[in-house]
């Protein structure tokens, strides 16, 4: 008999250009959201002014973005 496994949450940091047009690259995978945010905001920006927060887990700088996505894994 198979037992059900409790799913664990991970936070994936993505960075790239124009969220829906160009896609992004995985910057890192973290077990804690706070660490994911720290890594996301530490990414270099190409335009002056740093990251501008758009929502809870999405920031932009010019045409660049950094995003944190939550996934459930076994």
C-alpha cells in the first residue's frame, strides 16, 4: 500500500527580460521565501534605480524582471 507523502514548498527565483515575451532563467531554488526574496533583490539591475516592486513576488527594472514562484514538490 502506498502512503501519501506530504508535499514540500519551494520558492523559485526567475530573472529575465519582458516576463511573457522573452522568458526567464532560474536564479535559484529555496526552501524559505525570505531567502528567495533576498537572492532576488540581490540580482544586478542594468538600469539605474534598482528594482521596483510590482506585487508581492514580482519586481521590474526597465524591461528586466525578477520573480518568485511557489511550487509544491515531493
